[in-house]
C-alpha cells in the first residue's frame, strides 16, 4: 500500500520539499518500504512555528462551542475513515488488523468526543472575591509523539491543545508517520483553520530538538523514553517552557489471594502482550502469592501459547511484529539477559519464530518468565516488548512494596473478590492509574505518571487544562 499524503503540513499547505534524505517508512512485517516522507530540519520548524503564531490570535478567539463543534466534525470524519486508518496503522506499525480496527482507529474517535464533551463542560471564567479568573491558552504547543500508538498519542496531545485555543507544531515518529499525516488531512477537511496544526516530519535530533529549543514555542508535550524525556526537560528549561512528559512504565498487576486467578492471569497476559508489548502502561509484572505461584505459571503459559506471531493482515492474528529491527534486537537481548540472570522461562524465548511469513519481519515469541527477582533487570527495566515477569510475594503488604519498588509510576492493576479491598490496595500504589478487576481504559479520565514516568496529564478536562494558564483580573 503506497500512501500519497506524505509531506510536511505547514500553514495549511502540503510541502514536499526535502530538508535532506527522504525518510523511508517500512512495513515491519515484511521489511518492505511502503512510503517516504520528507526529512525536515530547523528551517521547517521555523516556518511551522511562524504559521502557528500567526494563527494563534484568530483561533484563540473562537468560542468554546465553535471549537467543540469542529471537534464533533473531526470525530465524525475519523469514524467514517476508520478502515483506512486501521489499514495504515497495520502497514506502518505491524499491528494486527483486528487490533488496528478495534483500538488504534476506534480509540481516537472516543478521545476526540470526550475532549469535546469536557470542553463544553469547562468554565473559562470564574469569580473569586474581587477577582475574575480567566483561563487563557498558553500559546504555541510543540507536540512530539512516539510510534507505538501513532494516532491515539497524537490525538491525546494535539486535540486538547487545540480545544484550549492553542496552536500546534507536531513532530510524529519517523517510524510511523503515515497515520499522523492522514489525521492532519482529516483535521483540515473538518475545517481547522490554516496554521492551527502544523506537521514537520523528521527525527528527534533535527526536528524534535528544534521544536524544544524554539523561542516561539510556549509549551512542549512529549511522549517517549525516559532518557529522551530527561533531555527534553533540560532543553525546555532553558527557555522556561511549560512541559508535559509521559515516559513509560513498569506496571505491576497485583493479584490478591481472594481474586479470580484464572481471569486475572489471562487478562494480565493479554494486557502485557497487547500491541506486541509495545505499550507504556503494559502490565509487565504479575504479582501473586507464593502459594499460588505454580497454578499461576500453568495458567500464564497456556494463555501465552495462544499468542502465536503471524501476518498482521490476517484476521486471525493476535500478535504481530515489533516496529523495527532495532526494537527486536533490544527485546531479544532483554530476554537473553533474563535467562542468564536465572529467571525461569516458561513460554517463548529469544529464538526467532519460524514460518515462511515470519522470516523477514521483526517478530519475537511472546515470553513469560517466573521466579523473577523483584530487583532484577527483568523486573526493573522497561523492555517494550511482549515479555511478562511473574513475581511471588508473601502477603499484601509485601505485594504493595514490590509494586512500588520501581522508579516508574504510570499504571498498575489490582484484583480481588472484595472491591473495597482492591481499592484500598490500589490507593497505596504510587502510579498515575490503577485498573481494578480489569477496569477498562477511560479516555475521559486523566492519563499520566509520577516518578520517572513523567508529569502532567493527558485526556479529558485535565488534558485541556495542561494548555491553559490562569489570569486574574482584580476589581
């Protein structure tokens, strides 16, 4: 599938001008190039920021209801072209087509609708004694997004910013830019004024750094690795930019002794392997009482056996390839280290999956380790692949201590037959979100982390508020 909307998008124009070599977009299931995008540089960022600043005065004066109606139109258009979006994500990311339809293409529609709903419910002016307090758009927002959820991650940044009355310069991931460009075209068709959204393709050192350094950018929202997030924060501090960081996690799935073990383990395995394990909030640590360890291992190994890597265009495939050869090499190295560190391997392993359709893609076996040391590499480092670590604990206090024994703090889960008990345990886990008994993802609730998972929130009212500042008028 060759894509045609491959260009920079600046001031409402699609620019095919090259700043350097064209960036090849690869299908990770086949290794074939499915398209190219122009490589941008600081010159493109300068033009994009200038366009965003020119558009800011007009866009920020749109009424809340007018901005919400534009989001309604965007949601309707995204819903109409879900199949095109799903096919695009499958081609550039390797997500199985059923997952691409049900998650990658469907979730952004709900994200936009929930943002419109939150926008309509917000008060942008309130009275406090002799003051009137106004919520004011922060200005031009730089958004730098990753490849693992290439539509949802873009929407969760740029749509709340636009809803707040800001304008945006976006750098999508160079590994999966095609769906972001399709999104930009859809936003243009929804009636977004020229310059409110600008997209510059390129890599982090050239385009991402130029966005963070630019004096005309007032705020930066970044999702990516912990190391890059630290560098972004240091750069942004030089110009005192507001910054939102979402940097990944090592989420614990705490199964208490009264839980439905079969359901909890199966759901935990599915969550860990979702999107080929390439989810920042994946439940990669499964914590169970020592006396339930043997039964847990049996259930987890059987569940993992159902995740056979396959062609992502096949409707029956449950898990596809990793995004790149580099990502595959990192995940395989992590699995090999887990073996050498003495963890017990009960499913998968570092060997390449066999089969004619799997020889050229970036496939790995979904892998399960047990008897994992809570302080080991497997339990502490974000692997970003389908690798599950099972860890035993003595009692509930020990489980909470192990769950919190991480520098990350993005997600987590608790399972118990007693909902109040689960809530009590969940409140003791130092993360931004905790699922209770398989609670579903809520695009209206704040999403973000603490500790090395970053700071700031996306989605819903909290996502919009990230891009507003308060102005007090005293009378």
